[in-house]
C-alpha cells in the first residue's frame, strides 16, 4: 500500500463517507469483494476488489495505458495535468526531513507539510498544489529486487488541498474526479477496470476515510481525506480538512509498460548497462509468472520467499534450482539499481555514510550494493553505477549533477572502507567464535553487533565462520528498525524548570537590538530565585549559545533560562526585586560580545567548511562559550593540517572582507523557497516565522542566537584543533576575537618556554625537539643494550665489564644526557656485587659512579679524586655520585682513573 490503511473490519466506518456525487452521477455501483469483504465502487462487473492477493496481476504483458512512459514522462504528465487543473507545481522537499525532529527521512509527500501546515501554524506553499516527492523506506529492504515491485526509494506524486473555514478548495468528489480523469482521459485506461476501494486511514494522530485506486491488481494511488484527530481511542473533527493523495510514480510507469517487473520499467539505461556487463539474460515468461505469484503473497520472511519460489517453479513446471538460476542474477541487478538510485538522492541531500543516525542507512545501502555486485562477479565499482544513475536522473534533478563529485567521492570512500573490513573480517569472526562458551554458534545478536560495529555482513560471517551460522529472515529489516529512532527526545534529558503559574510570553527584545546594554523592564513575577520580566534583552541559553549574565537592579543575574515562552532570570544572593515595579538591568557586555563573536564565527566556519570540503557538510551540534566555540560537522574523514590551515585562512578572509550580516524573521515558506532546506543546520526550527541569519555570500541559517552585524566585528578566528568524535562527524574547536588573541599568546609563551628547555631559538624549536627525541630514542637503545650486557652475567665477551676482587665493574661511555646516565646506572646497580662507572661526552663531560648495596666503596670520594685530575666538580653519597666538567674529550681518561681508584680501594680492603 502507498499509505498504511486500517482494515474496514477494525474501524466503524460510515458508508455515507463514500457515497460521492461523482460515483452516483457517473454510473458507478458499490460492490463487495467476495474474498476480502471490502467494498468498492466500479463501472465494471467485478466480484473482487481487484487488488492482489484477491486477484493476480493482469497487466503484465497487457499494459493498461495507451502509451509506454518513462519515469520522467509519467512524472511530467501528472504534474502538467494538475497544473492545467488549477494546481501550483512545487519542487520536491529533500529526502532527509531536516525540518522535522521526529523522523530521519521523508516517507510520504504529506511529511512535507507536517507538522506546521497541518497544525495551521504555517500556510501551505500553495493551495491546491502538485508535487512529486522523493521518499525512502527501509521496512521492506530485504524484499527489494526479489518480489518484482519492492523498492527502498520511490517517488510519491500527489495533489494536496488544505481546506479551512476561510478557504474551501475541493474535497472528495473533485479528488476522485481528478484521479479518474488522469487515468482514463490522459492515459487511456479502460474506466471499467478501475476499482475504488473503501478504506480507513490513520497515522500521526490523524485519521479519515480513504479510497485505494486499483488497476490490474495494483494499488496505483491512495486518496486520503484527513479530517479527524485521534486521541485516547476517540475521534474529533480537525480544524483543517486535508486532501492527502499518493500516486506511485514507479507503479504507474510499470502499468504503462506491462513488463514482468517494475524494475524493468523504471531503471532504464542503468539496468540495461548492468545486464550487459554481467551478461544477464532473463526469461520474460519466468519473470512474469514470478511477479504474478509474488503479487498473490505478502512476502515478509525468507520462509515466504522460499514458498514464493516453490509456487512459481510448480506453476512453470521447472525445478526450484532452475528458477533460481534464472532469477537470482536479476534480483542482484535490481537490488543494485534500487540502492544506487537511493544513494544518489541520500548523498546529494547531505547524508554522510556512517554507523549512526541517517548515515547508517546510507552505509547499509552501499554495503548491500557492493555484496550484490560481488555475487554477480562484476568488477564495476558501485560508485560508477551511482554515476550512471545521476546521468539518467539529472534532466529532472539537476542538483544531482551539481553534487556529482561529492556523491561519488562519498561512495568511493565507503568502497575503500568496505575492502578494509573484508580484509580483517575473518580474524574478527574467529575471535568472536573463540570467546563463545562451550563452542556455541554465533547468534542473531552477534550478527547485528558485527554488522553495526565492524560492517561485516551476514554472508561474510557465514563465509568466515568455522560453524554454520543461521541468518534471520529479516536481518536488514531488524537492523534498520534498530536505527530508525531520532533524537526528538533528548538523549541527555534535563528536567525543565517549572513555574508556579502562567505568565504572558516574554518579549525577547534582544532580537530587535542585540547591542542594547542597559534597559528597564517591569517585574511581573518572582519564582524563588528567579525574576520574570515583561521584556528582556538578556539572552537565555539555547541553540548551543550560553546564557548572558549581568545585573538586575543591584542583584547579580547569573543565568537566563527559557521555560516555554517565558524567560526566567536566576539571581545569586538576596532577592530585592518587587513584583509590579520597574527595574533597571545591565548586561555583562564583555561576555555578550564574546558570545556574539563565537556564534557568528561558528556560522563563518560552517560556511567555509562547506565551500572547501563539499556540500555534504551539515552542522550536527555546536557550543558557543566565552573562551571558545566548537562545531560538529558531517564529514567522512579526519581533517588534515593543510585543510585546517585553509579553513582558518578562508574564515579570516571572510572577517577581513567585512561581509554584511543580516538578521530577520521570514515566513517559513518564503524562507524555504528563497534559501532551501540547508537553513536547518541546527535541526528543526518551530513556528510560522523563522529567524534567518544571512552572512552575505557565505552562509544562511535559521538561528535564534545573537550575532554581529558584520564579519569584521568577529575579529581573528583561530582554529584550535579538530578530531572525529564519532563515525561521520568531525568536531572543530576554535576561538574568535580577544579569545583567539589569548590563545595565540598562550601558544607563543609555550613555544618560548620550550625553546628555553631545549636550548634553541624559537625558529629552530621543531628541529631541536626532533633532535631531542632522536637522542632519547638512541638512549633507549643504549639502555636496552646495557640491560642485555647485565643479563649476560659476568660480562664475558664484553670489553665494558671487568671483575676485580669478585666485584663486577661495568664501564661505559655513551653520548647521552645526564638523566639517561642516571637511568642506566640505577638499572645496573639493581644487580648485586656491581659497580657502574658511566661517562658521557654530550655537552661537556658527565660522569656517574654508583654501586650496589653489598659493595663497600665510597663512590663520592672516588668521583672527587677523578675530577681533581681531569677538571670538573661533583658529589653525592657513598653509593651514588655524579658530576661534570668542561672537557668531553677526557671521558676515557676519567673512566680509567676511576677504575684505578676502585681497584686500589678493593685490593687494599682485601689485604686488610
């Protein structure tokens, strides 16, 4: 069904709802289907409703229309017909429903007008109107390509009417009349084969009677008459009566061709190319019977699919194996065509493939498409096939051609990532199998987790697993449902403050003048530590911008919070305000200016990122504070240093260009028409009028924050960093104005301190640090070498170790810093009966003499004697002494002098 209807038996319908003058005056009669018991109106003599599964498809090989039409031609035929009949044609809305926060995607044309038009908040863009809306649904994704008719992406053509008490356009009779005229007079369908089935529709809290338009076994259109609000099982009349029609573009095109499957009628050159490359030759008789049998069944599971194949094979008199040999290659080809077409629209409308939210579904389509290509053993990349779709669709959708490079790049990136996934997939599957208790096989939860976390498809798991793996009938439907929930309810829910009584809406005066620093207003309420004013210039935190602060009278106003349509001003300290009195308030202007700069800088950076990185850039989150700001954007990869530098340069160029920034409220329809749906960067925006922030030639967004009047007021913008915070989302952090200057000063101080620490000039800090790191690496090697020598026992075979009187003395000269010598020495003397004599010629002579606890030698005295002869100073304790001198060339001499003194000391003790 184009729309989900409710069975007649479950709803108490009044048959008078369908006794239309159009039916009675044109000779239609009401009949009841002998199988499903639904009532319908027809000019012919029929004992069934005409829809599968009550009858088989009758149009395959026998088109119901006088002329074959492509998708392009059928769409134009529909829209032109309605224009001639007083309707205004409007452009499609994006396939991603950014104007709503309750759904990810547009699933029907009525979605375009919910909730604002239906609720009467906003006037419709035209009335009546005609549209062909791109839609996408994932609830039947497992059946795509297999049943002859299922699709993920489709176009719902429609004519909509919004009847109010002030304006009645047309209702049921004219709606059915237009439909009948389009099918019969425009396309030549036999009026006697059309059946108008009585149904009831409910959805989204609304309900009403509807008529399903059946031709040749197919529901070609649904005519919904939305007239009730449903609440607690009861129906109440709506203020607005809505004509909500849906005509299936793909189904009507299929009816005009009479081909075995809808796919053969709608995918045109793309399917033909794919069939040629894969060398697929489908048997038209087999495919036709397959679709007819599929139409008689409600295929939901793989069990249903097996039954479909068995029934078709039996009817054809062939084996199931022969049937599969014929249809499976075509099923894969159909799947690829559907998914590649859907991807062209999803990616063009701003979806970035990822493992979360909208991006999850794009990745799902890409990986299913790649697997289908593999099954066909076709080397052509999916990105190339998406390019074919763009070429096929661009006459009617020029935006696809405009975004072509972006679209194909996103698919190519995903193809590369999938190849990486396959390369490491076997090891992942084997690790998961090894973690299972008692050798139990992988289950459904494991399959979903591997797909979600690693992108490993079920057929890959089956290929890599050591034990048989059972894949659920509706695997992709399950994973789709798991990801369909939106963020309409905050994930981190914060309980909203409540007021003790109702107040009139606060006049948000900062929208008229965001530069006002001092104002007088009337206190209309006091709620604990909160003051309610009749108007305010204090900005209450929203849209990622922090609240203003300041003073109300002599009281410190710490934060402003919007509670519904009322702004509450929270006070720190004693409450001195009096209800009903005027009071003077002052805004902390330094804070406000910093917030304004950071908010405007956020719009600048967002616009620059889109210009540099591509049209797939959308804001997914933001925060603007006094010290810095952050912007989360949709992007498929980490940003390189070169990209960040370019973004920073372009952002500052926008500041220096002193671009004008306008801020004004625009009626929603006009704003969307003028600026497009890219307006909704921060998510859905409520209300009839939208506040539009327009940075001349760079960025336009719907936004409720405070902004500068010109980009030059923002001051310097400094990018502080960027990192991926989740798949498909990059977080950029930056500072603007004085905050940017402070960040640069802070960085400058750090560089100066670093230069002093590494004993270099500021210009040579990088090379000095690199040298330091190289020296440290070399020291690590030296330490590791000494460790191995120590582990060798007596040092046999090493010229660096000698034994005197049973004491092992390890001598070593290394070109390292004193701290590295210290680490070496402590490591060595952790062994018993050991003395370490270590020297370094790095920046002069450095020396350490140290012993283990069981050796009786005074290291401090010996070190003093050595430096008295080679020049230098030192000191320490009897067990650990260190020092240095100016002459690095005397390191060998110092070592030998120390050995001589140690030998004398040990030998003299032996004699005593």
